[in-house]
C-alpha cells in the first residue's frame, strides 16, 4: 500500500513500510494529511569557505529541488570588492558548476562524471529540505542499525546511502555519508566522510525541516573542517 492517499501523506499505511524511527522522523517532518510536495524552492543565507585555510565568505542563495531528480542552486558571495556568482545544477545524471564575477564574467565551468557522482550525494543531503523525497514512493529504502537510521536512495541508477541520527521527538539532528570529492592531498577523487548537523528547525507550511545548520568535510576525522553554515529564510512547496 502507498503512504499516500489521493496525494496526501498517510502515516497509518506508511507504518507498515518503514522502521519505527523512520516513521517518527517522517511524521515529525511532514504533517499528516499534507499534500505531497515534489518540489521545493528555498532561499537561504550564511557563510561558506572552500578550504580550511581560506576565509569565510558571506553568501545568499536560492535553490530549487525536485524530489529524487534534480537541484538548481544560484548563490552570490562577496570576495573583498568582488561579487562572485555561482550556479550549480544537477538533472538527469548531468551536472554543471559555473562561477562568474559580477554575474557576467565566466571564470570557471566544471562538469563530468566525477562531479555528477558528488552531486548525487548532494541532492540527497539537501533533500532534507524536501522530506517527502524520503518516502518509499520516491524509491527510499529505510533500515535501522541500533540507534541510527540508514536511508538508501537510488539517484539515476546509483545508490546513495546516508546515516541519520534522529532525536526522540523526530528531529533530524545529524546526517552523514561518504561523498565523492576531490578534497584530497593530490586533488584526486575519493570517498570522503561528510556530515551536516541541525542546530535549529522551523516549520514551513506542512513541513518541518532544518533551518539553521552546518556541514563538514572529512567529518569525524582529524582532518575535519566545517565549510558551510546556513540559515533558511523561506521555503515554498508545490506538488
């Protein structure tokens, strides 16, 4: 049976399909009876840095997420007197990352299979802002290992596996996974531990999601560095 009833979230039928902790998280994140959202448009602001020794840059961003399918992100950051605009998008297995000065002058454009593999992990991480993505209808598979949740999502025929730590009230406190990245000593791609940590959450319409969070590469190692701090301003959900 589906956890949806005429496009609405139905926890009663979902209870037969996911472990108890996953059910607790999903009921906390999605109001029972809510219309299923397949798309989220998010605005947020915060600070980001690319490497441990580089300075923090303030930024403002806008992102659109399609459940289990794609993300499109535009962000603007100030680097001294320079205004830097970045655009990252992933859709149908293809990814592109662009950087422009003053929104006009192209200074970098990246794409390719390694970046696409990294982007698939990013899509699952940022889908915590669109928790309907984690319903079985979108190919989510849940299991429990002790006090931790394991979630597997198939994104364009590649499985992305994440571990979640959920509080007793259903709040998602931490999400971790191995992400494909070139943040290595020699710049080659490898699986690197990654984690995001929820500091605050907020309800936007029918969805309660992380609203103040931070993220780290090389999480849980002596090389760990926090590179991302963000506060969500708005989220608009649509079917």
